[in-house]
């Protein structure tokens, strides 16, 4: 299920969000270590643990088969009896000097999508997604459909979408072993038919089979009825009240399952090692072993099917990054376009065949009023061809559609990408600022602006525009951890060399800006004379970096840099002994020699106005999300604290504590006053093996928001069909008025259920967004939906949520067998007048089988009809008074298909068509052999029903079914 939490992915929001969410929505293995900590169940293994372990195991096997870059060989024995870490595996193959940041980010995206299944409003209580309520057939059908979507996303190079779907799939796969009685049946191998195309899970308990005995204790050993084991029948527990637990069936169990109070009491889940949450806690380790093995097995089969290259790109198992350009193509941009072409050509040819070769190339052109399309390819030759087709177009006025193009680039770039924007104009679409910032934080992308201002090519309207018109770009660059570089036509090619350096992993050591306006002085700009000012900045360089670049730009007259030994490097010295200083049209770039002295450095600047300083290092390894702590040449790095800094100073230093030993996961208690600051930077503080200080600043600025916005969908997306998206807005604070606005790229007709609403403290609102997918939508294409929640009162910054819809081929809808609807019982009668119709009742029972699995059943008027699992089918009962003598039920399957099941009651006499028990004496879905299909069984069922009734059956009962698409 695609989903986006508007604030879920910013550097500290996973911490803030998971501490805020109550654990009662969790009914699988604990999602992650936060939920485990809150439940005080330290011996439990989480979904996050199993997912990360499976990915690392398969990655290790991949590295063992690939040619080693240094001609060495990785042995699996070297990793036995030790905790797997992404950094260790990456270092074993690529060497410790290569960053595992993107690989770790890909693992986190899969693991977070997995954990979110227990938190999101549309997924946490869905029994199909958690193998609850004996819906084993439908749950397995969902796994098979999710598998198709992962493959389609990979083949379409939509790897971010594939990672999210993969995480969700692994969650459901893992839940099978905790929520079913597979382990209790004595199975110690993974289920051979689970999530396997062309196979069906057999031997499922039917609706009339009692499965559990009553258990009033916390531990419910032996509460599964022995008949299940004797016949090898599968069952799963019921959770909550939707659907209601039938008589004789097992509960999920645990502290938060309200169904556990209904007899038979107790439960069978093995989610944790805690007696309070898992009645079968004593089998937790066995369930974990199988769930982990099943996850590894699925990932390995996926790897073999898609091949090495695509599997490596799916998990970012490569040190290479992408190369993304957003380029203004207005008539004045000739030199900038040429500079972009030159830099792309140099990167392609210098890195081709190396481990630093870009994983993809992306280009988004823009001018006014147009932007796009997105050109994305993994073929460097094709990218060069696309670049060569870009040339300056007509025009010359300002502003341009820069943010629209940047938004497209962000939506099509994987996490941790760096995007370079070439322009000489301000943004016409400044209203997209918050949406772009939300995407930056969600994708953790850096955005660097290269802006040219050349007085010789003044745009038509430039003299009419505000001098601070580029401040929007300054803000976006700052919040993303990128840079903003002002240059001119003459120096753009030299400045563009920054691209080649930045596409190699870097860390930010120090940055500072003075003033809010960044631009080069020009003859048309009138400024007051200012006296020279001197500023002193101290920054720390640690033992973990071996190359440092200092970038200074603005109204700087001169500067000195003093190293820890007291040696000066000056911008005016004729003999620079230790540092190389490069001056490019008002921009200074200082390259400190390698190895760089560790310790405190001092930068002294003399300026007559605004300036910026950006210091970054090319590290031996990076400390990002507590990775790489054991790869230092100076010994292991010990994390100590985190400093939260706003633009006005430090918000406080928080002590870090390791909460998951061996996993490099740390936690700090957050002060409540932090939430009053909308933006802050995160700076990690540590010491290396020799006791020297180490500091790392997160690239992106963290943002706290006052509301939580979610988007999700529960059916696949097909050309020519309608799709519904569920939105959820939560307000944890004081009463607020919101305005909702939805948009899509590409533009399609779109409708939202509410446009204005008011929420009190801790209130939540949900609704639907509906849109028709165009008939012309190509399989593998993506429709991006953006929902904006604006604060109307009190006035405040808006929130944004994004969801990407992957269009699947219509061939995915085709099934080997059509759905079947069989009426197994009609009882009661509707007498002739003058008997009052409301005093008489009749009822009918249906058995529905759908290869894709059943999602919902509703009356024609919209009321939901409860249904329960019945082996491979679903059983539902309908009761009505005789004022309505026909029932027309709409069935929706997991693909979003809709069809009718209809029945008419007898007008005067009562006839039992048959009973469920009579039907099962002929054949049941649980007894289907490998040579028999569910369709064959239903034909036998219908035949049996006819032979066991009177000859007047056709005169008193009309049964038919129509299958068709209902457009929304």
C-alpha cells in the first residue's frame, strides 16, 4: 500500500512520531525497536530486525557472487556469529573508504514501509494485510498482487515505489508465521506455497470448524483444538471487532485485542516474547526463524528473477549516485546549458566502468509557462543524446517555472540524490515552496542552485523585480543541505566543477551565512558603502576525513584560515604552503591538503556585506543514522550526544543512549519545548578511538509540523479505471481550521471529499480522493498526487503529503478463473397480504470465491455486509424483512473489480435450498486436490444444491451473478 507521511521521513520525525503513536494499533511482530522499547519486551525480534537481516543476508550472497573490485574474495564464514551491519558488508566489498549511506537509506525505506503497516490508518486494522481472521486465501492473493507491483516498479525503474511495496509485502509475509498455527502444526520449514505464483494454499479451516478452546490465562499453551493438527488445517486468529469473531474461533490475543474476552478466550499470536502481548510467546523464536527465512527466500528469488543490476539498484547496493539536472532553457541560458553539458560529459567519461559511475541520469527543462518533461535513463549515451537536444528557446523575461521543474525532479529521484538547478531567473511558482520542502525532507535530497547574473544579458523585466528574489532558492538550498552559488556568464563552467565533487558522498563540517541576500554585485545594483567588518568562525575537523573543501562567496575582501598547529593560510599570500586556494569570480574555494590535521581550525573573514561559508569533507566513511561507527582508522567511534541548532543558536544538547545493542541504534529524550521550533539542524557529537572530538551535521534541516497528514490506497491502479485514495489528517494540538487542496502530475480530473474542516485537540478526519486513470496511461508510468492542508485559523504554514500511483498493465486484471457466487441457503417466507411485510423475515447465505480475494461486500444502498472466511471462499449471511424481497450485493475484490450477487425470496412458501453442512458433504474448498480447481468445486456445490431440493426450486428461487466494472 503506497503511503506517505508528510513528516515521517525528516531526520528526527521517525523518533517523534513513533513516540507519539500509541501501541494499541500494533498486532503483528513489533514493528520496530521503538514499539519494543515501549512494551518493555527486550527479547522480542521486530519486523524491522527481520527485514534488515534478510536484506543484509541476500546482499552478502550477492557480493560473494560478484567479481570483487579489488580482486579479493568475501567468505560467509567471516560474518558468522556476529551482528550484520550494512557498513561492514559494504566495506568488505567496496572498502572502508566508500560510503554505505544510500544502501542504508534503501534498507531504511523498506523497513519503515514494513513497520508503517502497523501504524497507518488504512493498513493497521485490515485483516487481509496481517493474515488475520482466517482470510488466508485473500491475504495470499494480496501478496501475489504486491509481488507483481514490485516487479512492475523495478522494470519501470521506479525503485522508490518498489521499495515501499516490498516492505509492505514482507510485513504480511512475516505476519503469517506469527498469526497462523503453522508453527503449532509442527512445521519447521517455510510454507512452500506462500507468495508463490501459480500455487494455492490448501487445507484451511472452514467456517464451521471450531479451532480454539477457552483460555483464561496469559499463556495459552495447548488451546488449539487437536483436530486441526490431525487434519493439518490452517487457521489464524481474529483481532478486534472487524470482522467479529465467530463462535469457536481463535483470537489473536494480547493486551490490545478486544476479541480475546469473547469465548473461546485467549489467543495464538507469537508476535513477541512478552506474556502480556503474545499468548503463544513461548513460540516467538520459532516464528521469527521462519519469518526471517521466508523474507530471505523471497528476496533471493526476486534477485534471481530481476538480475544483479536491477536488484542492486533496487537496494542502492552501489556507491554510485545519480546525476540530476534542472535546467532553465530560456534564450539567455546558452552558456549555462553548455556548462551542464560539459560537466555531464566529463562525469560520464571519467567514471564509466568504475564504482562511481552514476546509477541514473535525469534532466528536467523549464521556462515560462512550460516545464518538463522528465528525461530519465540509466544509459549514459542516451543521456548525452537528450542533453544535446536541449538548446536555449525564445523569451527573456523573468520569472520562470523553476519550482515546478524542481518538484518533478524530486518526485523522480531516489532518496539521497543531489539535484543541480541552473537558472538566471527567479521563481514564478513560489507558491510551491512548502510542497518542494516536504519532498526534500521526504526524499532527503540535496538541492544546489547555480545562478548566473550577467549585466550584459539583462532580462526584459529584471529591473522591475525585487533584489531579494533569489532568497527562495537560498532557503531551499539551506534546508536541503545543498549550496547556492552565484556566478556570471564568464565563470559558469569553472563553477560547475562543483557538480563533479558533490556527486561523491560528502559530509558537512561547518556552514554559516551572514545576511539574507546572496548575489554578486553588479553595476545596476545600488548599495550603500559599508565599513569592513571582521568575523571569526571556529570549526572542527576530525580524524575521519581526508579531504576538505571550504567554499566562501559574497562581499569578502580577504580571509585567513589557521590550522590546529597555528599555521596560517591566507587569501592574499603569494606563497600558500599548505592549501590550494582557487578564486572564481567572487567565489573562493580552499582545498586543504590531505591528510588534514585533526583539531580546531579558525576562519577569519573581512567583509563589507553578506557572505556564506560552506565546509564539507570527503570522508573515509560517514556517520549517518549511526552507521560506520566501527570503520575508523583511529578505532571505534563512540556517540555521546546530539546538539539541536536553530538559526538563533543551540536548542540544547541531548545525551544519546544505545537502545538496541549491536544495531547502532541510539535514542535521546526530546524536550517538549523543541516542538515550538519549526526548523532545526541535527549535529552528532562523538569521540574517536583516540579520544578526539568528532562532529557531524545532518544534511537536511529537520522540520516540526503541527499536524500529521497521510495518504494511502488499497487497490492497484489500471488504465481506464477509477482509483480511490484515502486521506487522514490528525491534529495533536489546539483547535484548527484547515483548507484542503489536491493536485496531480500529470493533470487529471480529481475530486476530494472535503475542502474545509475543523479539528479539535487530538481529533482526526478521514476522507477520499477519487480520480479516473486515463485510458492512455502507460503501464509503468506514475501519477503523483499532492494533498495540501493549509492552516486557515490560526494562520500557519501548510502541510503536504505526496503519493505516487504506479500504473499496472490491464493484463494483471485477467484471472484464470472468474469469480463465483453460490447461494447455499434461503430460509424463511414472505406470506401473502394482509400480513404486514415488516413482521416477516427471510435470510440467505452466500459462498463467494474470487481468485483475487474479496475486499468488501455491500448492499445496493451502501450498507456493509459482514463476511467471514470459509476455507478458500468467503461466507456471508443476509437477513431482510419481507418489505424487500430481493437482495443485491456488490462484491469488491482486492483488484478493485466490482460485481453483483443477487437473490430473490419466495413469495408464499418456505423452501430450504440446502444447508452449508449438506454442501460440504459433497465437496469443500478445504478438500480440493491439486487436480481440482475452486471453480470445479463450486460447480459440484451447485449441482448438489439442485439435486437435494424439490422440483419447485426454480419457481421459488432466482439466483444469478453479473460481473462488470463499475466506474466511480
